[in-house]
C-alpha cells in the first residue's frame, strides 16, 4: 500500500472516532472545524484601489499568477513565504498534475484554485490601502519584508484551505481522486506542516458532517 493511501485511511479512521473521544485529544490553539457550507468562491470583494490590477482584484480561473504577480509584490515575503513558497508552488504543482484527475476531479481542482485566490483578495486590498497611507515615508524601490504581515497572510491563507476544499466538492470526489490529491500535496508536506495536516483533518471531518 502506498504511504499516501495509508495516510488517507488514517484520516478516515481519525474522523470516524466518536466526537466525545476526539474532543479529549490535544489540538492546536487555533484549531477549528471548517464549515462545509462556506462558499468562498462566491465572495464578492469590495472595489479595489487603482493600484491593484484587474487580475489581482479578480484572479482569472485556472491560473496561478495571482501569487507571484499580486501577493508577493505587495507583501514581499520572499521565496519561503506563503505566496511563493506555498500558494504559488502548489497551485503550479496541481496544475501540472491536473491530467491525473478525473473530469470531476479536475473541476474540483480549478474551482478550489480559484477559491483560494479569491479568498485572499480582501487581505490584499487592506494591505494595499495601508501601503498607500504610508507611501510618503516608504521607498518604493526598496521592498521590505514585513514579517508580521506575512505571518498574518499565511494564517489567513491556511484558514481558507479546508473551506475551499469542502465548498468546491471534495466530499463528492472518488477515492482515486483523493489519493491523487494527497500524492500531489506530498506525504512529507502533510506530516511536517501542521497547518496542512490540520486542514486535512478538517476536510475529513467536514465530509463526515456532510454525509
């Protein structure tokens, strides 16, 4: 049995444990259960300031440029930050592996990709507004990494993963598609990144509530 398949089974076993027992297990301080009814794709962001391009205010479907062309220039988180080190990286990785999924799986993939980007537009707007207010005292030719802003961006971004997966129809996917998704993400990422692992658990629990 592939390790990725085993991990999916572990997730299902975890989610099948009675809730009374699950509540006694230690969790992250920020842990929560995602609501499968949340539909981030239909979110309508407020009107953007003129400094943000159209593609940033309304990311085109089936693209990954939002991370490198919109988020990174605004937040300057660097190659290891969320825009380039996770969001853009895995958006591209999923796009390159889309053919491995069934037609339904591909529809889920592109809907989720778009959902994850649209969900971060309001944060980009807010950051853009703050930057405009301080532009008179900040050099526009020397970008600085704002660690606090990057941490907040990463936290907000990961909080949208489970809701986007669920609202895009993950619970209706075949087991074969789910295995491919786990393989694309990678066992190492799932086990070494707490936010990713926690999102996976939330998705499984959300599917059990949905069924």
